C-alpha cells in the first residue's frame, strides 16, 4: 500500500516536475541572453571611452599610437570597470598594438581570427570570454578591433545571482508539487481502499479472523476482497498446522538432545576406555623382548613396538607406517593359501644403516577379519642378535685388547719416559706431558661413550625437544676443555641475541662437542682453538678453527673428507664412530658440514664449518646415536 501511494504521488507529480524542469531551462536561457546583452551594453560604453580618448575613428589612427604612452592610459580607463578585466587594440591584420594587461597581448590563432574579423558589430565570444568591438573605415571595412576581456569575477557573480533567485523558487515549487500529489494519493486510497487497508492492518497485527465485508466495498474491488478473504482463511489454517508442527518439533528436539547427551557421555567413556587400553597395550609392547607387529595385507602397520620398527626399518607415509616391499613379499610367501592361519619361517633383511645383512625368525598368525583382508600378527626375533649375545664376552675382551689396552700401554710407556727424563730435576717435562695428555683424553672419551651406551640400554627411545641456546652450549664446551689438546678455546660470539635451535639439548651438545673433539684429533697440540658463531634470521654458522705449531710437521688426516660427506665411512675404529655420529646428527637437523685447510702466518690449520637452519624441526629417523655406539661396543673390529 505504501508503494501504491508513492506510485500515485509520482504519477501525479511527474508532469508538474517536468513542467518545472522546462521552466528552469527557459529561465536559464533567458538569463544567459540577458547577460550577453548587458555585456554588449557595457562593452559599448567602455569602447566609447577608448575611442573618444584616442580618436580611433580616424583611419589608421590606431597604428600611430605610441605604445609606451597608450598602455598606461588604457589601464587607467579600464580599471574602474567591474565587468571587464583588460582591453587591447588590434589592427586589421590581428596584431596587438597596445594593451592594458599582459593577458590582452595574446595573439589570436587562425580559426579565432577568421571568426572575429567576420563580425559586423559588437559580439561576445563565450569560448574566448571576450567582447570584440569593430572599428570601421570609410569603406565599411574593419580597420581595427577593440578586445575587452570579461572578468571571471563578474561571470561568477552573475551565475551565483541566478542560482540565488532560481533555487528557492524551484524548492518551493517542488514542495508544493509533492504535497499536492501526496494529498491526492491519500484521498484516493482512503475512498477506494479504506476497508481493505483496515482489514490488512488487522491481519498484520496477527488477527487472521478478520474478513473484508464485500457489501461495503466498491464493485471493482469485490474480486480482490473475495481473494483476500480466501487468503486469510488459508493463512489461519496454515497457522494452526504450523503450531502443531512446532509442538512436535520441540518434542523431537528434546528427545534428540537427551539422546545426544547420553551418546556423548557414552562416547566419552568409550574414548577413555580406548585410551586406557592403548596405554596398557603400549606397556605390553614395550615389555615384549621380540619384535611385535600387526599389519594389513597391503603393508599398512596397525600396531608395532620399537623393536619391530628398528628391525624392519619401517617406512612412514603420512601418519602411518608401512612394511618394506621385500618384507611384504616374504610374508606373502609364508602363507601359501588363504586358508593358512599360522606360518613360521626365516628371512634376511638388508640393514641400510650399517650396510649389513641381518637374519630374522618370524612367527605369524592371521587375525579374524573380512575375507581377503585379514590382518596379520607377527613376532620377530633377531637371530643375528642372538649369535652376538653368545659372543658378547669374547667381543668385550677384543674391545679391551684393540682399544683400551693399547692406549693404557702407550700411557704407561709415556709415563715411564717422563719419569726417566725428569730425574731429580724439578722442571716439568713438557714433551712427555704433551704426549701423555692426548692419550688420557682419548681414553676418557672412549669410556664416556661406553658409560653413555650402558646408561641408555633399556631406556625409553626418543629425546625431548625444546628451545636450545647455542651460546650456552659453546660456553659449556669452553669451560670443559679437552685435556692434552688446546689449552684455551676462544669464543667469538655475536653481540645481538641469537635465536634458539629447536631439538634435543643432549644431541646438540654432542654435535658441537664431537666437532670440537675431531678438530683436536685432526690438529694435535696445546695451541689455542677458536670457535666463531655467526647468526642470521634463518641460518646459524659455527666455525671451529685450529692451526698447527710452526715447528710441527703436520699433514691433514685422510678421515677429514669423510666428515664433510665426500667419502663413505668404511672403517670401524673409534674415530670413525665419531664421524658416523656427527654425520647422523647433521642429517637429523638438516645441517651442512664443510672442512677446509687454511694457512695463516706460515702455519697450516683446519677450519670445520657447521651450518644449521634455525627454524627447521628435527627429523624423525629410526637410527639413533645409541645404535651407533651399541654397534661399536658389541662388535668392534
């Protein structure tokens, strides 16, 4: 109904508004014509003053005017005028003879000159904003022109005056038109649709029992009234039906809410039960000495313990572990037919870490499940490990004979030489001490590795990840120098704060410590070492530097190339164990190691550079430092 009122008002007011617009255009054109007429009147007055002042009606008079005398006079004549800003005199060829301001000295282009010199009386050119007054000779030909520039201020004032008079008239007329149109629309609607409007208003308030009385409405509105009555009856019926549906929906929602709360509680209890069972399963798996694994025929691992993961070197794809293809084929051969439920056999598997072939004993059983997709439960036993356990005592004697015992013999021999060389002198024999001290350090580091491996036996796998300050690790290395090697370790640290590394504190301490130890083994002697630390937002560099003594006949050991990864580590002695540890830790943390031979001050030396990414997380890998040390002590060369 509101839209109908607006439509009627617009239909009534549109012709009046159109008439108002036409009248406004006519008024504007009339005012513009009056403005042109007034400009020409003022131009005649000003032109008369100039002609009378200089007697320009005489032929060729303008060409004899001295410019330096006439320009000031023109300026004085035009200055009192509020209509014109400047005046200039042009000859019959369009040249400016004299002018009152610089703006009047501009030369007309060819198109403007043709239009200007074709006039037969004073004329205003709107595009040039100038009035041209012709000067005729006796033959009624133009002998010169007076150019009067119209002031912009005068034109702006004229436009403002027009708007000041026209806008109030237009606003008043518009208000009158709108008021009359609204009044006509209101009276028409009240007379024709009053009853309908009243009924619709009652329905909008929620009273669907209201009906339109068809006896009091106009004849042309009876079909509309009947349709509205049927519509109101339908709406009332639908309202009752919706009320019944809402009541049923609320009852259904209450039941769903009660069922959901009960289901959520039961689900929570089931999850808690599953979590408890999973913890118990993990405890049982850790207690099993053999390798325990449950997997699908496709190779996806459902459950396993750490022994099975280390034996088979399981491959991770996303969140799941998968058996290697070689192991899957071996298990498939153990089950000759789908009806076979249990199988037992042995197979060999290549150890990609230690580059050796290992033998495993397997006992497998199919679990209940869908036909063709039954999971397999398998127990693995490392038969190679069983043979090694039998040789453990002999291996330990071999370890003592090959590593610790020769070191003790050399240490004893050096001590005897030191005592024999010292005699009754109170001076300390430096050469003997320097020879004994590295052996003591070597023996000390070897026993540290033994104690470390022995303390890690049976411990939980994995290392806690935390934010580790590299500066703190380097300062700890400096306070615990290696005996028999550098007497002092000089640290060159950045002035700004260094971003922490993310990983295991124990592994990062071992990585820095092993690099420092390998540097001392590569360049023996008590001369000072240096560690330079350079930090950037994404990278961290640590440079381990040491130079040989000037009188020392020194050459770089061949195992330095193995440290940078240029050659594989093939030997099994203690130094190569250190190389394996460093390369393993560097791979875990995405580090890059480079070794360089440098000469400084006539002395040769070694620089080991370690490049570490700051924001890269530690990789997950089956082989650990424990495995390397265990393999060294269980089966030494």
